[in-house]
C-alpha cells in the first residue's frame, strides 16, 4: 500500500478524496491536513461531513494536521491537494521542495510550461514533463495538475474526435452547484434561476483544452491550435456538469462514425479508470446529470445527442464534477504516477 | 374596446392570456373557450387557476364556451389561440373561414408560405402576407402566428445584429419548465437535473428565425439565409428562457458596437410593447431568469455577457417564456393587427 | 432460489422492485407483468428506466407478460405488486385465488380485517392472520400488505416509544415527490413551492398506525387506541420522507431514555432488514433527506432532534420512501413470508 | 411626508425595506446606512441588488452613511433596522438615546419587559409600553420590535382563535430560504433536501407568541399562558413560510366557526395593512407559498386546510416571510407609531 495524504481534507473536494481513498486498494490514508483552526482536532469534528455515505471509520478519529511539510510523516509518498488556489502555490511548492509528489486539483499553475496537466486517458505521456520540472525547479518531489471540472468533461470527447481534424469548438456548460464548494453558491442565488457566468471558467476551458490536447516534444508541450469558445452557466443541480458541444472538423464524419470514435476511445488500465471511458447514449434526451453522473462509479464521461452540422458535429457530454472532475481526477493521476514509477 | 376571445383558455398559456387581457386598455374579454368537458362551467371551475395573481373577477364566473365558431359571439373581432397543436390547425381554420381574425401561439403552420409569422418589432410588415393568405384560402378572417418561445427570446437580438452581416448562429438554450405546460415536465424528471432535449425545439429555432428575419417581397417571404444551430435544454426554473448565443458576423463590431446595436434597436408603439425592447446589462452575470424575466412587464428581451470572438460575438439573452414568449406575443400581434386595420 | 414475479413492473415502484430483486440472494425474477400495452415487449422497451443505476442485464431483454394468472409461470412462488389501487383489488384477488402469495404495496384493503398489514420488525406475528384469510376467502394463495410510505417512516419509532405508554401523536410530514409516481407531481406545481395536502394520506397514517401497533388475538387484530393526527405536505425533494412527530406519553422519559428506546428497538434477521433498524443522530439538524435516506441501504429509519415536551417528546424521523416505504417494504415482507413458511 | 432611514440597508431585508419604502405614500427615505465598508459609496454600488424589481432611481445614487447617530440627519424621525442581532442592541440603543424612534426587525430584546413587541392588528395597545421604556431607560427616542417571521405567520390566526379559549399549540414550519438572508443557506445544503432545524427558531415561536397574545396591564405585559411547541424546518422555497398548526381549544368550534373567526378578525386602518388580514381558502391544498405569498401585497396571512380534531382544530397558514414577516412588519409598526403620535 502506498501511503498518501490529503491537503485541505475538510472541504467539499477533500471529503470526496476521503470517500474515494478510504476504500482504495492501493492507497492508504496516512495524513489529513487542514487550516490551523482545524489542526489537532479529530477529523469528524474538523469536517462538517456532507457526503451521502457515512464518514469512514478509518478517518473519523484521525487527528487533522497542519498543512506543512513538517507536520506530514516522511513515509507518505503521495499527496492529494484541494487547497484554495489563493494559497495553493506557496504551500504546494513547499511540499515539492521537501520531496513530496503532489497530485493537485487546485487551479494555480495549470498552464505553467513545466507543470504536467494530465488526464491519464488523454495525455499520460505529458507526465514526462516532470523531468523538466525537476531540472528547472530543483525539486525532489513533483507537482502534477488535473484540469478544471468543466474541461475534464469535454476533453476526452474532443480527443476522440481529433482523428477527424479538430478545428473549432463552441461549448455551453450547465454546471452543478457543487463545483463551487459548500458555500460557493447560495440558495437565494440559484433556486428557480440560472447564473450565466462563472468567474474564470471560460478561460480555463479555452486554455486547458489546448494544453491537454497538445504534443509533448520531449522538452515542452506544443499546444493544440483548436479554438475553444465557452459559455459557462450555473444551474440548480447538485452534481454533474452537462455540456452542449459543437465541434468543427476537417473531415465529415457520420453520426455512426462519431459514436464509434467515442466508443473506441481507449481507456487506461488503472484502478479508478472506467471502462469504457466514454459511455454513449442513442436516446436523444440522455445523458442527464441525475441519471448518468454515477456511470463508471462517477469516473466515466457520458455522451449523446450526436448530430451532424454543416461543418462538423454537435453533441452533449456529462461527467460527475467532484469525482471525475476533481477528487477522482487527482486520484487517477496519483495512480498513474505510481504505475509509471514517479513516486 | 375591441371584443376578444381566448381559444383554449384554461391551460397555462390560456391563463396568462386572461391575466394580460383582464387589465388591457383596448381589449375586452368577450369569450372564453375550452374543451367540451369544460364547456358550460364557470371559468373558475373549469380552470385550475395557477397564476400567482388572483383570478380576475371579470372572468371568474363567466361560462366557458365550446371551441366552435357557432359558440363564439359574432361581435368578437379577434381571437387568441393557445390550442394544442394537434387540434389547432383544424379548429383555427374553422374560425378563419367563419371570418374571425386569429392571433395564434400554436406551433402548427408557422412555416406555411402564406401565414405571417410575426414579432411586431422585427417584421411587422410581414402582416401584409394576410392578403396573399385571403386570396389563396378564400377566408374573410386571417391567421397570424407568433414564433416559439425560444425563438422569440433570440430573434430580436439577431435582428439588431444583422446590420453587421449575420452569417451563422450557435445557440444553447436553458429553458424553464412552464414552456411545456402545467403537466409537461414532471418533478421527478427535472429536480436536481437537466434534460438536454426538447422535442422539435431545435428545428423550430432554426427555421422560424430564418422566416422572421426574411424579407417580404410583396407576394412571399424570402427567408434569411442565416444558418442557426441550436441545442435545447430544460432546466429547473419556472419561467424565463436564458440563451447563450454565438453570432458569426461579416463585420467586426466591438463590444460597445454590440451594446449600441441592442440599445438602439427600435421598439413599436403598441400598448404591450416594452421600451426599450432590449434591456442590456454590463454585469457579466446578468441577465438571470428569476431577477430579470419581468423586465418590461415580461415583454422585454434582456441581453448581457457580450464578448468578441474570432469571427463575431457571443452573448446571453433572456425573455419571459409565457409572456413575451407566448401569451404576450399573441396579444402584441393582436394590437398590431388592430392598429394596422386588419380587424 | 425462490422464483418471484413483479406485477406492475414498469412504474416507479416497479423499477425499484427490479433494482432490489436483481441483486437479491434468495429471490430470482421469473416474471414481469405490466398493462396490455406493454405485454410482449422486452422490459427495456416497455419501461422508461429512470433509476440512477443502469437497467440490470438480467431483465433488460425479458418479455413483459400480461398481468393475469394465466400469463405467469406456475413455478413462481411469490408475487410483488405495485399495481394502481384502482385495479389492484380485482387483479390481486385473481392471483390469490390461483394460489399465488402476493406481497403488495398497493393501498387497497390495507385496513381489511383479514389482511395482514405488516412491518416485519413491528408486527411479524400479524402474518398468522393469513389462516383467517384463507378460511374466509377460500384462497390457496395469500395477500399481505405493507403500509403507506409515510406510515412506515413513523411507526417503528412509535413502536419503540410504546413502552412509555403511547397516547396521542401529532405528525407533520415533508414528503418527497417520488411518493406520487413518475408523473404524480408536475414541476410547475412544486418548484419553489410546498403543497400542504396529499389526498387520503392523513387518513392512511391515522388508521394504518393503529392497526400496525395492534395486537393479534389469534383471530383478529385488536387495534391500538393511539390517536394520530397528521398533516401531510409535499416538498421539492426527490426521495426521503421527513416527519416531525410529537408523541404524548404516559411516562416521562428523558431524552436519553428515548434515544435508548430507539437504539435498542429490535430488528429482524432477514436479508433486507437493516441493523440497527433505527439510526439515531445527536446533531439537531439531522436526519436530512438527501444525506440520510440511504442509511441501511435505504431500509433504515433515521431519528433525531429528540426533545422533551410537557407531556411527552418531540423528534424527527426519516426513511427512503420508495425503498423502505414501498418496494423494499414488500420485499422484506416477502422474505418474512418465506422464512415463516407461507410460500 | 415623514423622513425615515434604514439601518443596515444593503442586506436582504434592507433591500425589501427600500422596495417597500420607495413607493410609500407617507414615508420618504432620507438616510441609508450600512457597515463602514459600504459607507460613502452610492447605494447601487454598496448593495448587490437582488430583488426582482429594479433598484429604485430615488436611492440608486444616494451615498450610504455610517450606522451612527452622528451620520444620520437630525430631521429623520423614524428608523427601520435590520441589523444583525450581534450588533443591533448596541447600535439601536445609541440611536434611541440620541432621540430617534427605531422600528426594528432584529431579534435582540424582543422579550425584554419594557420593549413593545407588536403586530398592529394583534396588540397595537402594547405600544404604550414605550412610556415605561422611556422612564426606565431615560430615552427621548424609543425602540419597538416586530416578531420573528415564523411567529408573525401564526400569531394572527391564534389571536383569532383565542375567543375559543386557546390552550396548547403544536406547530410545524416549512420555511423559505430567504429567512436566513442572502448567504444564510447554501445551495448544497438545501437542493433536494430539507433541514429539520433552524437555530433558536423554536424558542422564538414559543416565547414571542405568548408575549404578543398577552395583556398590557398599564405597566407591563402579562404574557398569555398558551403552551406552544414548535418544530422548524428549512425547505427549498424562496419566499413564504407555510405552517401546519394544531390548536387545542376550550370550546369546540366547527370548521365554519373557525373560518368565520379568521375572516372576521379585524385589520388595522394603516397604509400597509391588508384587508382582510387573514385570507381563507376552502381548497384543501391551499395556501401554497408560490401561489399565495403575495396576497395583500405580501402583507396578508393566508389560512386553509381547517379540520376539527378531538380537542380543537388543525389548519395551515402562510405569510411572505420578508414582507409581512420582516421589512413589511417593521414598516407597519412605523405607520402605527406615526398614527398614534409617538414620532
């Protein structure tokens, strides 16, 4: 068993980390950290547990640690981070300098030239950028990022379509409230309403997609030149981001070609990787957040509503934003880091 | 006062007709019709009143009539129709043959060559197609349609942008449940969920937009050649359709140019016409359905979130789907019919 | 394996039956029936599957049968019924006459003198009423009912409190929309709203509770004389009925006494029976529907918010209305019927 | 016109104050205060306006003042307060000492012996307690409170029933999220959920009801001895508290007697007082929050679902929690203070 820790273990994503890791076959939770207010308290007191499965016995009485390299045991090999982006850079750097490998869901540095931004099924080879990172930063550890939840939902489908020559993407998102954390969206804002703006989200989708779909040249990532134009909306759903996508393509695939491209897109042989990665629906009204967010234990991407357009295709895709789109994404990157010998 | 009737007065749109007409300065309700089950009952018994203002005293005890020309008094000059599209064609034709002018919200025949499909602020001159219609069909009456709620929300903004050369539109809709009528969307379908499909809605947006933006040549409508690609979603809001629009344009207007085009777009001098027609927001998170659907007493279109894209602009627009998008649209067409002498 | 059938397999409760039975250790699905419209179709076509786990492979391609004794194989030993109450009596009687044992969730005949109304943990001995039933009705089969979902949520807690002398109960329910079936509550009725009335529900809670808590004398049920006064509300939640209960008691138990009575209340040794039956919470804001409805795999009753009042106690209780409150209740009765040798 | 000010003008209740006061016939807004962060800014910048009518022109550009007696002009005669209860006592005392009359919605000191807690239609005569207050505290000004929103909803109906001898009340509340302010209830807490606890709410209902229904002896309030037992729930509605009430009575009134008592209960002749005060419904499924919260412009109490019980009656009542239950309640008290010569 690999001993792992969770930085920022009491928040919404932190609780998902614990839910996923507490039953993991290869990872064992050996450290939970939070802000200094919580340090020293048993986890069950420090966290207001709000996942709809009970708090795991294995963590309930574990004392929460300070979020510093000194506080975390040396035999921990891998850290998962869901720190607020305002503090993440400073704190994550400290751990990397101290020799820890950090698989982070925080949004800082995702576009940095020497930070691998990885979805294992899409661009596992970008992990080799760690060597560049260690050279440049002088770290024994390493920092790996997963993309934003709205990006993760779409990029596997774009990667599958890239065989047809991906030119341009328009995407409209219908995002669940859990993406903003426990107190991110107030009920007075969202009941009987939609908020047609999520700060910074459109830019994340536009840039992260290009880096993820890029080529690793051996020394750097050559970004894909796809032009993504996003419009992001918050809707009154709890979990599951649904996205309407139009992809302009060089080729002219049929609907059947597109379904085949989705269904054939290769997964990864990792404990948390779903098989298939992309689940498809013939019914025009699927996928739907509440019905389909738990496909592949929340790690699959669902796709449907495929139609030809004059210059490509349109379709809908969906993923569970706090599992595949956040905690599960970091765990999957952790599994890849272990398998490929980076720990 | 012009004496008017409502065909299909007990449903969701029918109740909105009554709410709007009961306080109208120029129209007086003189006939309410419904299915034969309801005929003969006082309106307050026939309709399960579900609007959040009390049932108007002026209609509460009025007996509901059969939906036939024989049952409706001869001195009624104008009929508003919100009949189910399955029966609307047959019934509406009967009234037109009997000499009634029908302003209809039903979806049948919207694309027929001799049926005016009208938004008064966009294409009031299309009303002259009534002469063609009367010639061809031998009617003394006339049949005029307003477009679908999702189309009405977007087309005023497209009309305003057409000065920049409108080429192509991608639009994603977030539509309220009231658009499907009282029992159209069950709570088990939509709570904590989104349904990424509304039967026939995408086609309506794609065709109706082209007809509305077309030119009346004197004998027919020359449809606009804009290519609209729509993706329609039902979300858990009660009223108000929000739409994310990308418009590809020949010219390259700035954000300020687009705001000016929206703000300058001319309204109509009709009792129910809002002024301005398009209300704009600088705040990136507006318009929102719950906060902005009642602008212009539910008859305005709200727009915001304007951004340049490589080939045009993206923005969001919003309208109240059962007022501007249904009952209010028909009433406004009725006001235009009266002003222009068609009654 | 006992071969079982589901009568009315395509509806909301029917789908829950299939979800629960498809992974059952002792029961094997051998017949699925529905209305004649669906008969002959594969189940996956006949049912619009709406549970958030995929349709089980074992039933997807099974042909749906007519709901008649002739259509159901003779080697089926136990039938679960979720027929609409309007047809249930006639149909269920037909099956009982033909020798089938029917565990029914339908509301008809729950108060009939010779029909056992059973919650296994509360009144398993009432099952002996089957002998009276067979004598009186001349059946080889048998008909057993479980109570209404709102009754099941409360009665285990009342049974636990009866040691303190149960006199009078006031109960206010906050019931989820799934209790009314897929199309029972429209979204326009319930979004941003509460409906303070559910037809017949208050009477069900008042009478069923007295029968369930009654004594079987050997020939009949001597109903408990507790006076229950219920007020039933529909709220915008999907699953999980929450109830505020005030119980007037002869004795004067402390809060600790009440917690102990709940925690000590004995369960049953049956495959679907949860252990403990009643899960308690110290936190005053629990149980909550979304967080706690899946306790005991949806078969537990949760209780919390216990406070003393001048004449007894008040508390809150919760159960999953379509599992413990409907399909799971019938399955549990089926397990009891098998264990006690009634099949 | 009486010149009035609003203390704490930027919050949810503060915005309701401004919505109500900006069109008031007798009151003119002359001062808006907020925390020192907001002081000096135009109101439209200091407040994130979230009411669904546009921000009134008359206040949009008014500079927000510090919440101190020095900052408020001397010619302001009446202040409305919706300060957080943590700071309200200190701040309100400062204004009262400086000679201002304060009509406050804040929860502090509602049960103080010399502070009038008033619903004008129920206990207008309690206002004479101001003389005691001035004597004891040495103030030139005065402090008057309105009760909590959940109390206001119920007490007019209890006052109407007191003619039958009110003994004991059980009440279960289904309260809207706006009662907790803009950020009080997060969407992740309440979507698809109910929270069966609102801190301090049950105690408020139990004590405030007794004070409101009490008798003013000339020197103090002799509290009513009714025993109220409340259970308070937060539900996913925006506005409008619904309450299920059981009232035990000495007499045995019929349902008709109860309706008559509600309908005959006298209102007040004040600008914001609705007529009738209590609107009744025969339909068993009314009142409902979304349909009925705006009765009497949000100032009426709605009642329905009346049934006899063995020892009294049960019924449902409803009021708009931020109008009748908060800002409107304070404004109405302000109107009473003016009419009765206390300004």
